[in-house]
C-alpha cells in the first residue's frame, strides 16, 4: 500500500514548555480511514495542525504525497483538506459561496461541476442558496466538510467531528464519513470515543501524553483489548 502521509519521529514542544508530541512515527495509506483516539490534551490536534502546516514541529519530518511540509509546503497543503473542531462560518454568506471561496483560497479556478458534486454528496445541494446561519448544526458541519473538499484534496482531516453533538448528529457524521470512504477519500479523524473509532476507522492509533502508544487494524485491536481495558488505559 502507498503511504500518502509519512510521519517520522515528530516532536513538538510549545514555547510554554509543554511537550505535546514525542517521537511520533506513522505511515498513513491512501484510501484508509484512521482514527487517532486519545483523551483531552493527548496531542491529537497538535499532530493534525503540524501535518496541515499550522504549527511548526520542533523535531522530525512529515511528508504528504512525498512533499516535505517544511520545504515544499504549498504542494503538500494542496493535497490536504482540514475540517477544524470549531464551526467558523460567515453567518450571512450562502452555502455555495462559502465553498467557492475556500476553493479560491487555494488558487484554484472555479469548477462548478465539482462544487455541485461535493454539495450533492453531502446532501447540501438543496441548501446551496441558504445563508449558513439558517442551517442546523449537522448541516453546518457538512458545510465545513464541503469547504475542505472544495479543492479536491487527497486526504481529509476531521478534528473531533462529533465533539459536543447529540447521538443523532453523531450517527449522521458517521454516515457522511462512510459516504466519503466509498468515494475513496483518505481520512484521518480524531476522537475521544472508542465506539466512534471502531465504527468508522480501518485502523486506530492510540495517543496519550504526546506519544503514539500503538496503531492497529480496528478488528485486531478490538479483539486483543476489550473495550474496558482500552478505556482504563487512557484514563
Ligand atoms: P483535545 O482532545 O482536548 O482537543 P488534544 O489531544 O487535541 O486534546 P492538543 O490540543 O494537541 O491535545 O494539546 C496537547 C498539549 O499541548 C496539551 O497539554 C495542551 O495544553 C498543549 N497545547 C496545545 N496547544 C498549545 C499552544 N498553542 N500553546 C501551548 N500549549 C499548547
């Protein structure tokens, strides 16, 4: 299998002195869904932020599609779509314009056929002319995903896609991820919930106190550790 992302002995110490990541090494393969599972403060967002070029590491390397994120940032960034934890949308803007705008940020010319396909696959086409403030929480999250997919990235990062949402919305997000999987998008998601990782991911990486403790195929991990053991290890 081809590794679309190669993370090698990655470390991050913030100026405050907090060591958020220590020697994380991981290959992420094209087409897979990998869940990074860990409690608050484990280092999940730091890891994603480094890969997306938002935070500078203090050690190690990351390659995306063979491009080093430090020396070849633009080429690497083009392959990545990020759905952040917080919902930040311009409230008065139409859904379709939000998506077009993000595509423009990447210097891509407009491609209305692609934007229509993205909005349709996320069940947002009928809402394309609605202002984002009129949308439900679930729809807003789907707009964030549409924005992240606007420039045709190969890899999608979902940072805690179901943080603070109810059970119905969580299920809706799981379905959206299932749909993206069928379309062949490589997905890296972070979560606090083992059941969510189990439901969505092909592999699970357990991260705690800045260290990647293990990475295994979901079925193997669930067979080896009971849910209870894993939960206890993380607390
Ligand atoms: P959560 O699940 O709560 O989002 P996380 O696993 O994503 O947590 P991070 O947000 O990566 O964890 O945080 C890892 C550690 O780094 C924590 O101790 C956090 O307080 C610290 N940290 C994160 N961002 C910064 C920053 N900008 N400056 C200083 N310390 C930071």
